[in-house]
């Protein structure tokens, strides 16, 4: 099982802040593909991966990163600051 967290507009589109999933995905990209195929709201949230960032166990990562041993995946828009 893996905890998947959604932040900002990703959470708004999916309608959940967090969910626990069983997945056979080996990478973040495969997890995204599984999520996209679930329902239209997931497809909308993950339509443009260039507009998303991902963290694995609270460390910024990439979509081709492996999920082996990962307990938490978080999706969020890029941060801006100043």
C-alpha cells in the first residue's frame, strides 16, 4: 500500500486530499497512468505533467523514479516564491 497525497488544484480536481492505494506501478509515471485511467477527474488532474511536481517520501523526485520501498507519493503544482 502507498499513500498518495494531492495538493492545491490537484486536490481540487480530484476531490480528495489523500488516499491509500494498492498499485502494481513500478515508477511514478506508471502510477500516474493508473490514476488517469480511474476516472475523468484523475485524467483532468494529470493531463499536463509539465504543470506538476512529485515528491517521494517528502523528497522532490521525477516521474521516472522507481516506487520500490516508497511509502508516500505527493503531487503538487510547482512552487513559486520570492
